[in-house]
C-alpha cells in the first residue's frame, strides 16, 4: 500500500456509504481489498413464509438495522451466502 493511500473508513449503512462516495476523493484510498459485488438481477417471483420465535425475528431485524438494510434482504443475503458455500 502506498503511503499516500488511506484505509477505508467503516461504513455501517447504505446511507453512510452513499454519503462517503458522494464526498470523498476515492483516489486517496486503498481499494485493493474490495471484492466484486453481486447485484440482484433475477426477478423474485416466489415467496417464502416462515414462522419464527418472536425473539429470533427481533434479533434478525436488529442485525439488519445495524447493517442499514431491510430485514428481508438480510435474510435473503444469509440464505444466498450459505447456499453459495455449498457449491
């Protein structure tokens, strides 16, 4: 890493990331650790209905809120990550 490159700050939500990218000069940061991003392009045509203990749903919602994303997207991300590891 060059001495002129700074480490990326922690961005704990989509809003924080959007604000950072809108104002920062990204040429001053080390982006070598970035990984390709997977964007949803497949239509979501099937629904999943689950019954969960209230405490588990509350924990999932709290974790998603910390990440700055809707809890349904967070659950889908968990499922996609787990399934991808099996491949």
